[in-house]
C-alpha cells in the first residue's frame, strides 16, 4: 500500500477524489502520496490541490481530480467542471507553485522533475486518442491509466524526457512531507471513509433496478453488505423528503450507524428529509414516555434480564392496545432484523415488537419498510423469536425479496480463515459468507496461544506491531472477548496496551484501543480485531489469541 500524507478532511472530498485515492492506495509501499496541498494561483490567492505523487525511482506528478466527462461546451465556452473554467488553467497554476516549492527546498541537490495531469476516474478515452476537448492526451490519466498507474507514470515520464533521481524523494519530503510520517499514516482512509467508498463504487445497482418498490426483505450472511444497502436505501427515501427511522438493536451498532449517517450529512449526501437512528431500547424509552410511564431499568444482571424479557414486553403490549403511540416517521429501515422479536409470550398477539414499530409510522402498514436480516446471527439464548413468515403476516403487501451472496467485508485471507473453521454451531454463519471477495489483499491471519496471565503481553505485542508497521491506528483496533466487561477478561489488570489507553468502548478516543464483548459487537465492522470470538468483525487484520486456563 502506498504511503500517504493526508491533509484534506474526508467531508471536503468529492466522491471522485475518494475513488482516485483508493486507486493510488494500490501502489507499492515505496510510493509516497500527498493528499491535499496548498498552492497560490495566478492572483496570489491560497487554494488547495488534490494529489502529489512521488515515485520511488524519482519524479513527482501533480494530479488534479475532475469528475464526470470533463467536456467543453462549444456554444458557451464553459467546461462542465465545478467552476466552469478550463481545468488546464487550474492544473498549470498548481504545477507552477509546486515547482517553486520544490526548488526552494532542493538546496544543492539536483532539480526534481515535476509532471502534471488531470485524474479523471469517470472518463475512458478511446485507444489512440491524441486529445480530449483540446487537452493533450499526455495530460490526462483516465480510468484505465489510474488503474495501471505505475506503468503509465513511467511511460509519461519517459515521454516528457524527465531526468529522475532517487534523491528526488528527499526534496519532496522536505517540501511536502513535514506534516506527518509515512509510518503514522499508512492506513490513510479511516474505517468509515474506506467502507463508504467501497460500497459507493458498487453503485447500489440493485436499488436502481428496484427503485419503484417500497417493501424490501433482504437477507444475507455476515459481511455481505446488508448495512450499507440499508443506509443507502434510507438515504434515498430521506432524499425524497421523508423522515426515515433506521432501527438497530444493540447500542454499539446504533452508535456506529449514527456516525455513518452524520458523515453522510456532512458530505451533503442527504439533501432533503432526515434520518433518525434508534436502538430497540431507544424505541422502548420513547414509547414509555408517550404512554406517561417511567423508564427505569433495574440494576443487576438477573433483574435486568427479567425487566427486558418479561416486564418491557408486557408493558409494550398494554401500550399498543391503548393506542398511545405517537406516529412520527414516514419510513422504516431495520438492520439486524433477526434480533427484533416477531413473537413474545409476554406481549400477546402476532407480530411482537413489530406491532409497535408500525404504529410509529404515519401511514402505518402502508409506509415504506425495509428489513435486513440473517437468522443465523440471532443469539440462541435470547427470549422471544424471529420468524420471517410471522413478520410478513403483519405486512399488507408482499415485499421484494433479495438475497445477498457475495462477501464485501473481508480480505481474502480473513474470508479463507472463516471458511476453514469447523464447528456445527458455525454451519449457518459459514454458509452466509458467500463467495470470496475480489479485492483487498491483506496479511495472513495471526495465531497465538497464551495463558491467562500471558494474554495481556501477547495482545500488546500484536497491537504494537500493527501500529508501528503502519497497518492501523490504535483507535481502529478492537479487542473482543467472550467476557461482557473488561474486568472479567484476561486484560482486567491493565489500563494500557502497547502504551495506548485501553478503553472499554467500541468507539475509543483517538489514540486508544477499544475493548468489547463479542455479543455486543454484532453488526460492527472493524479494521482490526485481535481476539477469536470476534473473528467475523475484522475486515483487514485479524489475530486469534487462544487463552488457556
């Protein structure tokens, strides 16, 4: 993976820029990319360019990204760019200022050759084309060029007659590398940015094809993209002016969904309407308030179990019968739907919790509804039940049924590891993995064995290596245990891992490592996970630590 020095916040990036960033990430470890840099235009105003790419062989490329077809209207003289002006003018301004900065930091070293080009990920030029709307072909990296970046970079440098030297890197780092070190930023796109990009690139074609439907029942195994399809559908419904409720089950997953919706909003991807994300417990609290009842969960594990499995369902049944629920949403999207009961003995009546959910909708059972589920992921110890037929009996119209079959979460190494696990209890989960992913080669899954006392050092060694080698930032690593709380695990006696604070939280502060139980982690998607029980939560890095008594 290329080493990135990143400056530009993701919410300021166009999706085309993120696409180019992902393509550049596929370069080798000895390539260096500056993402976002300041330059002065011809009027002396400070502006920001997209990418500077430094080759290990020498030479630097100024790469300015343009979305769409990059075309000129011959009648108006305007380009279809954001500012409507000639993209080569902007590129030349960037190029001139970059050359000046490189020259200023060169000292007594040989001058660095600086090339320039427009990066056009949505443009595929015909073979043999010499120009595009008056722009010379040598100044355009179209989609095929970006996908074969290293080869095309070398070709262009030779065509330009560039004289390059390995000392060029020293000058480039002096001029543009003073805001971070490659080691600290190797994994340059954080969890949300990278995953949003990956699924945005897929185009959500299935939703395009089914755009006229308002009832969806979507099934798929772990890592098949249910959550991303659910969020995209919620975004589309909200963009039509609706107030959409996105419903999850556990609190950790709910917080994750809220962060993703906030990122969408910051990137102006929800131009109209709104999306509210709630957990099942949030809904219960809201319904209690509507009915004028106090919501006061007791202390203690057994008391809480009785409260949520007996008291709450019984009271919900009374609230539904009384008709005191205030409708406030226009559409409903439920993720991890298998965790939401379709029947519960304490509630009475068919439909379970779903009877309350429909009463939250202004159009009731006629409102747009989408449910994403995987029955293999419902914990066997949970009271109540989820039954697809019982759910459908509460709907007034037959939904479109969709089955997701391709794994979208894992590297090939993690996918192969999950496939290799042999246990009757994992049969359904393995069946839902789908075919191996076609992208993201990662590193092999690690295995370690330690006694209860040795486990903290074993986990700390893995965390230190991942961070020091630049594979992950501390906050991107999640340690999962079968224990519900940190104090019950083998890490209970420590407060730091490899010098980083250990936070009993799925969303640790920057510079800290997260910790959580496997059961509460369901639905989450993490870059790295160093414990066995949460293997299916890891996306690119996985270490399995077996703890013996």
